[in-house]
C-alpha cells in the first residue's frame, strides 16, 4: 500500500492516476505545461466544454495536492488569479507529454479525425 496525503493507494500507478486521473486534470496540466502561467479565463478558453464549477474544483484539488500553484493579485481591481505548475507539478511533464504523444499516435494509427 502507498499513502499520500492521508489517502491509501494499492500501487504506484493507482497513486498517479488518483492525482492526475479523471476527465479534466490531465487536460489542465497539459495546457499549463504548454502555455506556462495562465489566468482562469485563459484556461476556460482552452477547454470550452468544461463547466466553471468543474474547472474550479479540479484546480483546487490540483492545488491541494501541490501540483498547481495559484497566485492572487489583489493590489488593484479587478482581482487577477494565475495558475502555474509547481516544481512538483513540473515532474509530471514527461508523463503528460507521453499521454499527449500517445493521443497523437492513436489518431494517426486509427485514422481518427482531428477536430
């Protein structure tokens, strides 16, 4: 058994998928990997089908797990919030890149349609 932040996982792959699995977490990480630091609305534009609630919850979870950092600028209105990968989050870049590369391969191999 593996323990991470109070949760137990049966294997290391389960731990990894627990942190970055699901429909949106890897997509968020991909856009932060490619785009660097992004504001909330910039992320929303990259993922037009995600709901605001889901994006907020996923960002919050990634932040709690130490993968994404949130920086709030309050010096002058309007409030500005930026998201970026932490140093710990940057260690996931090869994993996310491999997932993206495999997606490209699958499209080409199975002659899928790129939208």
